């Protein structure tokens, strides 16, 4: 088995001794150790992108490990198929080793770096508490103006929070989140690129990666029957629930974007009612998001204990909870728009959305960004000749 | 009473259980191992050697019956049964749809294994994924499964199976029974006895590693032999390869193999070469090197390569011993420095390098050297140098119960009406010696399915008999 020392030595030799090779962390060294076992076995090559990417390498440096860790979808297939999984003394558990490094990369690549620590504190309690706290704050603000239980709003929440106030609250949070994530993934991309052929992005690679992201190809198990959840059975549940969540989120996002266009371009002011486009998108997206997150929650709770990094469960559940609360409160707001509860519902919804966006760059959402980057690098790299060339012999 | 009792939990046992259940029998499967270690050696396998006359899904070109048979004839040196071998070969051509129906997935050959793209169908995820799929399918179909239930003896009424007794002392009666509990490769005492003491006074088997499960203790095999069942095969024969000497005693599996033999030289403890490392393509020779190393003093060898070989073979799981000079390498490996340097110098000066091509039987060879290296002979002269210690790694033993194409266990030539055997416990009928990749699974699948069907038929007959008499 490869020890940290020899791994570092080999990494140095790989680089011709010229470059300074970053010393691996214990979690990274563990991925390196397991990859050396996997690379001499390779039975799992058909499951996903990680193993074919692995076979292009003889040694695993920091950047290789970061790339592979984010390429792993934690589907669990390789764990259940592994002849070296615990209780075997080799103790190979690729999903867990990868998840632990993945969690570390989120922290390492966070922008600004000081906020990376938030990843460790963004659990379920914090997420819900943040949403509740923000909602309470808004409720108190409205209550002080005496408008909390008001039948005279006629479904128009701009009477409570003027449009410009909402924009000035949400736009900075949203823009900051987007910027922080972009900065993080930019640095990740720069670090990983030299280890993944160094080639620039091209059309076919982008198309292939987009396909893998949008279809969640690697939750299909390689055979299309799905990934593992609580045991060695393959199931499409996770893939489907993730689709409902992802596309639900995108529809809600589209609803907001269309509404913004309506407001600024056409001067059509909310609220919009069915069958207007923003409402259609929002209702369908909201329901989809609710079903998807409820399903993901259930699957997460039933998940085999050896899958992934248990320490990240609070982060997973916190994100799922915020998405669920956002969709639930959004739908409740729509259904309760004509009642005196409008103000409270609005405050709850705005609290949930604000908490969601505020935690976006330092929570589970990051997985989509970093995994997409890794899938892109994989699609680029695989189009280059295999530097190892074992198959030829 | 249950209809069919299956003893064992690997590929052959599962194939038998599934077939018996599909034929309508009630089935109980007893696996000696706990659930985490179920599946025996099947969990370490990766493919099935398949006959096919035209390209078939993951299989390219054709691998006709005759070629398959000739391959088998060659590796066994004629120690095989043509009728049973051809039965296996034909069964391998049409069993995969059935396997798929029980959840097994196939995939194109793994990288680094393209040489078997034509002959072998790979299991997606390997043998453990196959075992998982079969157990899942068996459970769904209503096969009863008990783990940690090794069977130690059978109760017979003449040639007829009556009941099995477990290690815990429980008596389990059934109308018929399939034995598929593996060879005796995990039983180090028995291996020691089978291999005996050599002319150097060593007990060679003491230095063997077991590539697979620790649960194939051969308890039932020994019991059957004592009970007078007809046997076949030599207890010292088995599927044996040279593996990394640092591999664990059990379950090292595929990743401990050393694939760089044909790219360099192999020396023994005395720093002497002992066999033509370049005799043929490595996939055709890997199965003889276990025995070759077993015959060397201390049952150890050292595969030596130089920098030119790096990247041309599957990366080994353990890092090799590295040195910048040959004397330093000898020292690190614990070999006599002068002898080692002389051996390499003799080899290097005997090399006649033509056009090196590892994908063909090239013209790089030695002249005036004994033993010769007939292909891929290039001087070992480019630092860094690497050494990998190798030991014999036994995969499974060939001593088994003699059968005909019904898989019935035989006593003095008479077939039992309701006791059948499959898998490693009878693979010696086809494999008298030698091995070729994926044939173990072909044998297990073919005879496991036959045994399951026969056992279900025997149980149904027993039912009818019972009704006839009441």
C-alpha cells in the first residue's frame, strides 16, 4: 500500500522534481492509496467517469485527486461491487474517500477564503434557523407597521414590501453568491486543468459534459438501472428526485427571471395570476421542487451508512430543507394570497429564499458547480490520447 | 421438507439455486461465510470465457467452439474430458441472456485487458456485482438463504442423499442436494499435505498465498471422499499464479498480480533466472508462473524491470523496490549482489534486440543463454530499476468429485439419484491442470445450472414417488 511519503516522492518524480508539489492532506493521501488499489483492479470501469479517468494516471497528485473527488457522484455502485470494501483489510470505500476530499475542496476553494469555514457550520439547524430568523425579522418589521394581519392588501405584497426594497435586499445577496461561486470554481479550474491534459474547452466536450449534467448520466450506474441507495439494489429514485429538484429549481428561477423582464421591460407589475407565464413556471417548478426535495430527504435518511461522508449529512439536509421550505412557502403564499395570512406567508417565503441564497456559495449547492467543472475537464481530457497507453500492450 | 438444498454461496451454487427455483422447487441455500464475505471466489472474478460464432454485444469477432476447445486442450496439456469440456463451451454461448435476466450486466473489456475482448465477456463491476445480483434475484424468487451455515457432513441412504448436518449440529433434510462449496484452497493444512516436502526439505505450500476466499476449507469435499464418492484430479493441481509476495494471506484478489514478467527477467532467491519470461503473451502464461515459483527455493521470485517497462503493464498495487543501480537493487531485495549483477550482465549481453513490440511475438530474444528469453528481451540497463517479490498465489484446487454430464455425484461408478455437484468441487473434470482466463466461471455457470435443474427434477420425482406410495 502506498504511504504518504512514497506518494509524495512519486508525485515529485512525476513532475521531474522541478515543480514544488503540494503535500497531500490525510484525506487526499487516502484517495491516493485507494486509487492505487483500484487502478490495479479496474472492475468498476463501467460504472462512471471516475474509473476511466483514473486509468489515465499511474500516480495521483493533489490536482488529480481534487478532480476525481469532484467527478465522483457518490452513487455507491463501486462500494457494493468492491471485493476490497470493508471488512477487507484494504478497506476500499471510494465514495467515502472521495466525499471527504470533496468536502475539503469546497472549503479550500471557497471565496473569500475566510468564509470557507462556513461549510462546516451550514447544517440543518443553522439553515432552518437562518430562514426562521430572517422571516421573524421581516414579520416584526411588518408588525411594527401594524400590517401583519391585513385583509386590505388584495394579494398585492408590494404594499408590504415595495418592489425596490425587495430588489435592494435580494440583488446584492444573489450577486454576491454568484460571484463567490464563480471565483471558487475559477481557481479550481485553474488548478485542475494542468492535471487534465491542459487542453482548453471545446464544443464537443462541452456538449458531452452538459449531457452528463442535465441527464445525471452517472447516477445511472453505467447500465441505466440507477445507483445504489440503502443496499446493493440499483434504483432510479435518486436520479429522478434530483431531476425533480434541479428542474423544479430551474423553473422557479425562470419564473423569477420572466417576472423581472415583465417588470422592467413591459412594466407589468406583480402579482401575476394563472395562466401567466411566471405563475405557470413558478407553480410547476415549486411543486416539482417540493416533491423532489421530499424524495431526496427520504433517500438521504435511508442511505447506506458507508456511502459518502457522514459528516456532510447536515449540509446535505440543510440544503434540501431550505429548498423544500422555499417551495412550500412559495406555494403557500400563492394559495393564501387572498387571506389575511398573506403578510406572514410572504415573510416566511422571503426568509426562506434569503437564507437559501445567503448559504448558496458555502453549502451543498457548490457540488453542482464543482462537479460540472470536473465533468467538463473529464470530457476534455478523454479526447486526448491516453498518456498511459496500457491498453495497447 | 424443502425440495432442493444447495450447499455453497458462489456462482455455481447460485446458478443451481436459481435454476431449481425457476423449475418450481423450494430451495434453501446454505452459505458458510457471513453476508459480508458471501460468494466465495466468485466475488474476485471478472469475466466469463464465451464461445460465439459472430460478434455478440460486448464480444468482438468470433470465438468458435473448436478454438475454445483447442485453447483448453493446450492449457490442460490434455488433462481434460472432451465431452464435458465441450458441454461447458457450448453452454457458455447461450447462458448470458439467462444471466442478464437475473441482473448480471456485461461490459466491454476493461482497459489493459483488450487481449481478451474477443474471448471473454466482462461483468460490469466484477464478480461481486454478479454475486450481489444473483443473491438479490434468488431472494426475490423466494430462495431461502442462510449465512454462516457451513455444512460438515451428509447423511446418505446408500447412494441417496437424505440430509445435511451443519457445523452448528443442525440436521437439514431435503429431497435433493447440490454441492457447490468450493475446493480446498483455503485449507493450508491440506495444501501442505498435498504438496508434501520437496528435495530441499521445504514444505512449499507453507509459502503459498490464497488469492480468494478463506472459507473454502474443503470440509465437505473431504467428507465426500471419505464417504466413497468417486474423485478426479491431483490435489497439488490448481489455478495458481505468481502474485506479489506482500499480498494478504487471503482475498488479495486480482490486484496483487504482477504483470511485468514478460517485460524483464525473474530471478529466484539465489539471484538466478529459471524460466523463459518471454515464452508467450503474458495472458497466456500468467497461469504457469505460480507453479514455477513454487518450485524455486523458498517459493519466492523477484520480477526485475527497468525504466523502459514502466507504463507498459497494469500498475501493481504495491510499490516496487526502486534503485538507481543494479547492486543497490540486489541489496534492497536481499539478493546476493555479485550473483545478481552477473545474472543481469549475462542476460544483457545475450539480448539480441530487434524491433521491440510488446503486442506481437517480436524478434527481441537472447542467444546462448539458458534459460533463454525468446521474446521481448531487452537489456535491463536503464535506471531506475524496479523489483517486485512474487510468491505462488493459489486461486482454486482441482481435486474434485468425478461426474458425467448430469453432474450426479458417483459412488463406485453409480450415479446418486439426488446428489449433484458443481463449481470448484468438480472443475477438475475439465481442468486437470493449467488455466485460461474466465473458464472457471464458464464451468461454474454451466454445471451449476445443470445441477440445479437435475436437483429440481430429482425432488419432483421424489414427490411423485411419495404420492405413489401413500
